[in-house]
């Protein structure tokens, strides 16, 4: 029976019920509605997950009861979702109840269940989400859902997140397996002030706060509290430890790469393979079969298709290196967020979201991206990155840790600072202003390390699209015209641009004078919440080093209040130097380092950000606004 | 005869796999000709009775261009897909239906749809891809479809694209195929007619790029082929077709449901009749207002109304009961309320005509096409004529007050039907002026010597702005409305001391948002303070950074409007407004004015923004960019105050 048809068969029974099921009524009776969390849209008074692991399959039974506190959140509260995979998940049962404020109870109707797939040509997947929902839910109503799902999983482990965007009064996690034993690891609960009541096969957590929508917030789920639950089949189970995961993945990867070889001692075969991969392969995420999140396609098939995701391109690289007699190993990592994983985290396959290639070397070949673990030396290579010079890693790898998978276990390494292709961007603007404050002149750009993505766009599309990328990144006004663009990329991957620019309204009225464009000096900073209202720690992102050199003639007596303005503080550096004269010369440089302020240090973080903002605002008024002498 | 027809059809069939020529490989990126990423060398579509056959040959020129060779079948019906990727050295990778990736797109109680994707294997940045496939059809249109739409231009240069309409053998319920184009330039296409087919071939179409404030249907590259099924019982002549549509189709649409509302309705109608003003506009205004009080629109209900809505889907399955149920219960969806309102107007004998508008986000309407898909024939507006000008009512668009209707229908053709005679004519709906959509925000700010600041804010709107406030506030209880306002304003520096939303409990009042807040400026060691005079003001128009070099589309903005922001500051004795702040600019798009004055301790700052219209010809793109730059300047302009005794 097909997945969706099955759901329909399972939904049966009368549309109306006289009352909520006992478990839902009981959950409601155990909370004090008068003391519901302030400002919450709805309150999950019960979120119970029972996980059974039998015969290599997970069975997940969930019960959720929500009390709708605000009308604006009623629609969201009335939707229940089940994530799954077309061929991998079965919804064995799905029920829902909606009790209105007048006491009437309505059951979930078949037409209010639908399943959506998410495949696109860039993300080929069988992932689905099933939505069950009630219409016309209102403040004061109660909705309850119950589902029973079965799922095959590559691993014996699963992760349960504890927080969501609404508060939870009672979270219960229960488990059972045919082997009888389970490993349970609550993570990050203490730092969130959550206490756990644990008994045999059961874990209970009360009063979980909501994740509020706050600026400069952590961008990774691993920062929040979660529970790892594993039904280990023994010490060799991939979920048992980093070593067992590394050993298992070595085998999985090698069977796809179907290669063997020796330690590399020559640059040529490595660079040839990398060049072929960069030239002939397209990145596409492919998750079409159970386990495809981990198992690469065979290297030869990836070569035929000429597309694949990180594991496919890595396996294909290993396959091609193998044909040159060089061996390669997978290295697992987490990218795209600011969370830095390391070996001290509880072992779990779910902390990784990327795989690259570690090429064992016989001796150093002089590449920056070489790492050493004990007696062994590896070159790290990311086949999904087409434009970073071979032998380096892109800027996003700065400070990250990777787990090189080896038949002997896990080899954790840190990307050396020197391995990273430093990102920075320099702009130069030389020309004249006319009486209407329009600027006409030359604009030069020097981009290192693909700092603004210009290099990628130039390589993948065209000069025209690269200019558009520049316009978007700087929020350049539509009136600005850029012509006669000449671009060049040198061996280090530095992109140089030169173009003619006409910029009407270059100076804009502000603070009683005329100010340089926002595209050059930057936008005002985001304002944060007060300390007593802030719930999340402060994660301040890096601002890539950006500098401007301006030579402006035709200022007609306009001058800045301050010739120089600079500061250096915890969050970054800032400098401005202006020379008034026939030609007004400005050198302006700005960068910001990433900073993390935990909940305990929030006061310091907010103060640091406020000082940074005050400094910046004062700079805007005193240095970037020009007045007539 | 049949054999001849078959032969003709075969001659008109897609070219299939033909050897690639040197000229195919000679195609390269040519920025000077605006050729980037990929070129569609050949694209053919042939319509047969039971199938639509497609063939494409695409030259790939860059990494970004690879997407031009991808294939996506949203309906999951494509058959016989095959093709090849050919490299310059002649080597090729063949693919077929097996390479399609089929995934679930949706499933529900009654429907299930799959989506099929092909990323051709072996794609490189320098190759040619050929694909051919078939779509099952019924009498020349895709199965279960009543229309067929295909744009000629694509995001890549199109060298040749042709459509062959083969004669339909089955004459029963024949559909008419019409080719429509927005600008009929004869050199852009050729027509080849045979006894059994008509082929239209388009050549050399530039790539279409997304254009800010553009409209996919209204630009010079906006040629398309559009085919639709046709009312075979209506007379296909311009004089008769639309009249017969009104007589036979529209009339039936609005009256086919039995309307037996009962005695309570009758009494209510009698009450209305008794209170009806003599002036038709006033009468229609009153009726619309009373109707909205009596009947709740499910999708725009107040919390109290929403709590009373208890609707079961099964009722939809018994059409003859629907309207009676709507009247009894007092709520319904757009369609139900539209039909009830129609009966109300009929019973009250109001001198209103029905208006079926066209919309800016659809294909331009062409009365000669005999295509009624441009209209929603169940949701009419109404109009009362005053001095030959229609005053338009949109009764089931509850957020719009009497005399207002959604801007997307303005200044466009509409079908007007007189429900007394069921005769029809075309009119153009009159646009509303900028003053009709006015947003006024008044601030009062008191500054203290220590940098502390107290501010009040009051905002009201008319027209589109009022409908925006209604959608935002009407469905929420008062506490949530104010909570949302407080949440939007509270920051590290700002504490909201009072907030309120007034007039949002009904659909007649003017909605007013008010806030009182305290904040602080860090003025230690500074002698000049810069202040944003209009915090939380909304930018009326988006500011795009990327504008394609060639403007191919006319300029479509959301709605003509006027915004006025006024802040009256009370500053400490000795504080002075600094510098040059005043300016104003205007062009054909609109006008912007920024003005500051100081009298003693009172500093007044006012900003006026006027967008004259919502539509401009493409030739005014330069003026629009200029206008947006002014807007950017005006909405970011701070004022500076020199503090007492301070030096810069």
C-alpha cells in the first residue's frame, strides 16, 4: 500500500467526538492556565514521544496537547507535522481532536491531512512533511494530536530536540527496545536551567521555555538542549562512539569509491583530479534512497552523471585518485553555522552535515591545508568548493574541527589558521562630484577568498551577474550605472575589477549636512532587546574585513568634522582617515570579529554591542557627514 | 483523406534527433548581444488529438546555464522522455525515462501528485543537450486542462521556437486555439498554414530577466502561446459572444443555487428597504455595510465571530442547501457571500450593475479572444453610476470600505453586466488617486537635557492603507493588537509606556495605532545629536539594486499613494536645529518633500511622499530610479541638533 493512501485509510471514525481523549484531558488538568507563559502564542501542555526500536526499525508514537493562548497563533497551533521519507516512513495512525471554547469537540477529518514533497532540481529528495490541521481554531481552544509512525533508519540512534518556538509544560520521552538497553544522553540541559527526572525507560522535563525570535541569536540547533537516544547493537555500532562511526563510514565510503592506493607523494595526480572535478562536476544534493544522506553513489556513476552532493563528489574524488594510485579518506564536518563541533561532544552521527576528502600524504607536499594527526599527515580537500585554490580551504573553514574517518577509528583534526584562504575586500573610488552631488569616476574592487561571492558568480555565470551580485551585496541604488567592467583573477584566487561608475545622488542629506552613501559606510546596527527581555545568548557574527579608499574632487568646500576616527574594541576594529583639500581623500577600514556571549555573560554582551553601536553612530555623524566650511 | 491528414501531421511533427551542425557549436556567450549561460537552439511543440510532442535542443555555455537543460514535469504525466548530452568532441551521454527522478509532490484525501525531475547526466559547461517527450492530451489540450500557456521567451536566448497546431479530427466540442501576443511585430514570427496544420514559428528572442516592478505578461518579449477550450454554444463574434456569455453563463453562475432563505431574511430585507436612502450610492453603501454586519466572511472574522464559525466540509456537497445555510448561520466564504449579496441587491432593486474586473497579475485581456478566463465569473464587483462615472463597490472584500476596491484591478478593462437585462459592455475601471490611499503619521517628541526622550505616535490610513490595518488588526483581540505594537517598538533603548489600536473592532471605522514610548540618547561627550525624526516609518516602495540594462516591461507599482509624516519636537532651551535640511523634488512619478523649522523650543519636521500612479510606461524607468533615490534619501534622513553650548 502506498504511503499516502495508507494515511487515508488510517483516518477513520466519526467527525465529532464528545470529549477529548483521557490523556489529553489529564494533561490540560495538570497545568494552571491562569499562569500560562506570558506572550506565548500557544502552550504545549503535553509533548510525549515514545520510541520503540524493534527489528532494526524505529516506531515513534507521539501525543501532543496544545492550549491556544493567542488568536494570532491559532492557525500555527492547529497544525501538526510529521517529517518523513516517501519510501522510508509509514504513518500507522494519525488522530486529532479540537475542543472549542464552547466545549464541542471535533475530530480530525481526512481532508485536513496532506503530505508535501520538497524535491527541486538542486535538492533531489524523497523527504516529505505530512500536515494535519484543524480549521477555525481560536484562542481558548485546545488541540490534541496523536500519531504512530514507523521508520527505517541507517542508525540505531536518534536525536530529540527539546525546545521550539512555543513553551512546553511537560515533555516526556519514553523508550523501549527488543534488546532492552538504551543509551540516553541529555545535552545542554543544564545551561538552559532545565532539570530532568529520569527513570527506567522514561525521561521527563518540565517548563521548557520557548525559543523567541531575537536578533544575533545562535544559529545552530546543537546549541539548544536535546536528547541523544541510541539502541546500540554493541561497541561496533556506528552510533556507539566516534571511533566506531569513523570505522563504519570508512567502509561505506570505500565501497562507493571502490578504490585503494598509496600515500600521496606527488602533487600532480592530486591537482589533476581536483581540476577535473572542479571543471566537470555540478553540486546537487541527492537524497533519494534511505541512507543516501550518508551513502555515496558509486564513484563511476557520479562521474557518468557529472553531478552529486558532498559525499558523491568526495567518493568520486577518491575513485579518481584511486585510479591514479592515491588513496583518500572521508573527513566529516559541520559547516554553514557558527557552531564548532569537537570530539568532546557526545558521539552522534547527527552532528555532521558535510564530508570532504582527506588525502593521506607520504610527506608534506607544501600545501597550506595539510593537517597532522600523530605520525600521519593529510591534505584536506573540499570537492564542492570549485574556486578556492587547491591546497587551501575556503574562509568558512576557519577554526573548524573535522573527523577524519579511518579504519582504526576517528582522527580529529583542526583546520590550521594558515590553511584558510583569508577573505577580505577592498574598494577604491576615484573621481569627481558635480554641483548636484553626482559622482563620476573609476571604481576598483579587489576581492580575496570569495568574500562577497563575486568570484563564484563570475565563474558560474558571467561578469554581468557578478556586477549584479556586487550591487545586491552593497544595496547599491538603481540609479548607479556601472560600465566598462574589466575583471581578472590571479593564481591566488584574488579577483580584481575595474569599472566606470556614475553615481547620482552620491552625497545625501543627513544630520544637517551631506553624507557618504550607505553602500560605502554601512547600515546602522540592529538594536537588541533589553537584558530582562533577552532570552537567547548573543552570537555576534564576523564582519569580513572591508576597506574603502576614496579620492573625491569637486567637494566645493565640503569637509568632515573629523579628519580621523578610529577605535579598537572587543568586537572589532575601525579606522577612518580623511584629508581635506582639492582632492578629498578617505581611507576607511572596518572589520568585526565573531563574539559569543553566553546567558551568564549577556549583560556584558549587550553592553559591548551597545558601545559598538554608539561608536558607529557617532562615527557616522562626525566623520561621514560633510558640511560647508 | 485520413491518410492525407496523417501525412500532413507527420510532416508537421517535431524534428526529432537531427545531426548537430557546426552552427550549433558556433553559439557562444556574447555579452554584447545579451547572450549568456545557454541558448535554446530549437524548441518545438506539436499539438495532436491525444498527445503534445515536445523537442528541445539547448546549447549550454556556463555553469549557471546548466539549469536550462533540466526538465521538470510537475504533473507527472510526461512520457517517452529521451535525449542526449553531446560534448564538443562528439562523445555523448544518452538518457531516458529511467533517469527521471519521481518524487511525491503532494497527496491528500482525493488527490495525489508526483513531480518528476531530470538533471541530464554528463552535463558540462560546454555541451549541447537534446530532450524530447510527450504529454498525453485530449482533443489537443493536456488531459484535464482547459488552457495551455507557453511563454516564448525564457531566461536564456531563444533562437527558434515553434508551435504546430494539427487539425483536430474529432469535431465534437472542438476547442479553439488562439495565439495571442502583446506586441505583434511581424518579423518576430512566421505563420505556415497547411490544410491540416498551422505552425507559428518565433525566432531570436532575447533572454528575459527579472525586472523590478515588472509584469511577466506585459513586456515586449512577452509573446506567448495560449490555447483554451471554448464555449461551443456561444456565438464567436465580437458583437454577440460577450452578450451571450452574460445571458447564459454569468446569469446561471449567480442564480443556479436555489435561494430560499426564510422569513428572518425577508424581515431583514424589509427593514433595509424601509431605511434605504434615496441616493443610490448612499443606499449601496448602507446595504454593503449592513450586509457585512450581518454576515461574517470566514477568512476575515473578528475573534468573537471566529468563535461562532462551526463549518463542516460536508455542507459543501449539498449545493441547494448552501445559501440557506449561509443565511441561517450568518457566515460564509467569498463565493457564498457573493451569491447571497447578489440576491440581496436584486431583492432591494438597487440600480447597480455587475462589474467583472481583470487583474494586473494576469494576461492582458483581449475581447477578441472570446476567452473568459480573465474574469472570475462568480465574484462580481458592483457599480453605481454618478455623472457617467462608476462608483465601485467590492462587497465581499471586507477590508475595503465603500467606494474602494483592490488596486490590482484599477485602470484595466472590466466586463460590465446589467443584471436586469443581462446585457454586457466593456469599461475601464477608474483608478483611485494618490490621496485615496493616504497614510498619516503624527509624532510628538519631547527631549530632555540629559538625552532622555518621550515620544507619542499616531498613525491612520485610508484606502489600501486602511485595508492593510483592517487585515492586520480586525482578526485579533485588543490585547494582542497592542501586544504586537509594543513588541515591534520595544528595544534596548526604547520602553513603550502605552499602546492602543482604536477603531479595529468593526469594518467601518478608521483604524488608529497609537504608541507612547520613552527612550534615551547617549549624549555624553557630544555636542551634536543626530535623530531619526520618523522612527518605524514604512518604506512605501521596495528599493531594488539590480535593474537589467534593457527595460522591456512597463512599470507596475503597488498603488498610488500619499504618505505624510510629521514630528513636533520640544527641545531644551538653547538646542538648535543644525544645517541644511529642507529639500523637495518631483517628477512624473511623484514628489517628495522634507522640511524642518524651529521656533524657540519647537522643532517641526515634515516629510511628504506622493506616488502619483501605480502604472507607468517603461520609458519612465529613469525617472522611477531617480524617484526611488529621493525616497531612500528622505526615509533615511536624520536631523541634527546642536546641544546647548556645545561645539561640534
